[in-house]
């Protein structure tokens, strides 16, 4: 019996050593793997699964597409459906060259003579060359879905001024007229060398009624005269409720 017990002890001990060796190999391999996996730590302290990596230029282009209100005319991810006068962009990256796409973004496109029809503005003095390149990369990639690249939500039931403040961001007004309508965006080829603010005595004296503000939003200004930055006419895109909300928001800005 004593000999048999010794044999069992040797077998058990050998198995234990083998198990330790296996665990050590697995731990070493896990700690020295060459495969890169991105994880995200969430608020609870737990770790989420791998995050899908997106080409940085394509991702930046998707966010620019939202920031500069392209989605408000061409539809989210360029799928169209906003206005019969504005084309979808789902196939545009295959149909146009990089040079043609840059030209359209820089110099605008559309029927500038008719203020009831949407007109794509001249972005050349507002959007940087890097941003244009990212937008082109996004178009060439087929406008894929990119997490968090979504337009500003518009609060409902909180008053016109609150909705108007969200619309001011959603429709890209902030890109040219500045945060809180303070202006300061250069427009070198224009007579006053800058895009006008939406606050201050000059604006208030020229646009002294809600009707005048609504009309300039609807019809735009300095249309089709690249490289002067032009304000698009939003006729056919914005609703009467949108105009009222934007006017209410502008009325809250510094007089």
C-alpha cells in the first residue's frame, strides 16, 4: 500500500506542476500578444468590448458633414429625401473626381437666382483644406455610418428660443456667424472683410423686425460670387416653425 501511495503522490504532483506550467504559458501569451485590441472603460468601471476602428479621415469627414450642415440638405449620410432640388450623395464619390468634389465644396453649387430653391454656399473661406480633404474622403468611402456623427438634436416643448439655439448649430449658422452670433469669421473678398455678426447695433438697425430676419434667412446673400463666402438661401429646406424659432433665438442675443 505504501508503494502505491507513493506512486499516486508522484502522479498528482506531476499533474499539478503541469497545470502550473500551462497556466503560466497562457498568461505569458496573453500578456505578450502582438494583436492590438482597443477597449473602452465605461462609467461603472467595467471594460467594454473592442471598438471598431474607422479611417480617421473618413471619420473626420463624417463629423464635418454634420458640422457644416451638409446633412440638413443632402440627408443624413447623404441619402437625400430632404428636398427634390438637392441630390443624394450616395454615388457622388464614384461619379466625381477629387478635384471636382473640392471645387463644388469650395465654390458652391445650385440655382442662386431663385431664392425659393436651395443653394449650396461657397465654403472656400470657412472650411480648411484638411476639412475639405476629409469630406472628400468621406464621400469617396460611400458616406458610411460613423458613431456620434449625428446632427444636433432640437429640444421640443421648451420654447422657440431653445429650439432656435439648437437649429443655429444644426444648420451650421454657428460656423459663419460665430457662437452666440458674435461673428468674427473672416470673409476677405467681401466689402467689410468679415461675415457680419447677428448681434450689435448694426445688425439690429438693419434687421429690426422678425419679417426682415426671416427673409434674409430664406433668401440668403452674396450668392454665387466665389471666393466670397455666401449665405445659402434656406427656402425649400426650413419650415415656418424653424424660421420662427431662429428669430426667437436671435432675439436673445446681445443687442
